[in-house]
C-alpha cells in the first residue's frame, strides 16, 4: 500500500493532530499560535493574568498521543503541515505563559 495522497496537493496526506477537533484548543491556537517570536512574546507579555492561566494550563490534560504526534515523523519534515506548525507554536506560547506566571509568583 503506497502513500495516501491529498487530492488537492501532490504531497502525501498527513495525519491530523490527535486534538484536531478540540474546539477549546483550536480557539487558543488561533489566538496564541503566533509564528513570529517577538510578536508572540509581546502578546503573552501583555496578556491578563486570567489569560495567562488559561494558556499555561491548556495542554495539561491532552493525551500522550498528542505529544507523540508532535515528536513523530512530521517533526523532521522540511515542510510540516499548517496544523503541525500551529500546535508547535502553541506549545511555545504555553511555555512562555508558564514562565511568566512563575516569575509573577516569585
């Protein structure tokens, strides 16, 4: 059995992230998955405490298969899918939010 090809592209179809239908996570990714590091850090840096808390904990309960997907074959792709990039950048925003919250508490 060969690669499954997306009918709209010549690239093989890629698996969706395990949480692709998680509406809350998709909404957060839309808001926080900002590709430019400076712009993302600015957005996180100017967020309210409530928004930081929500962002910092949005991935707390995602299943292991989500992390396995992020660490899987697509992580080595020279052209990762839009969903892969979006979720990877969301993880960066979560890390920034957690770091800011730790600094606020010390």
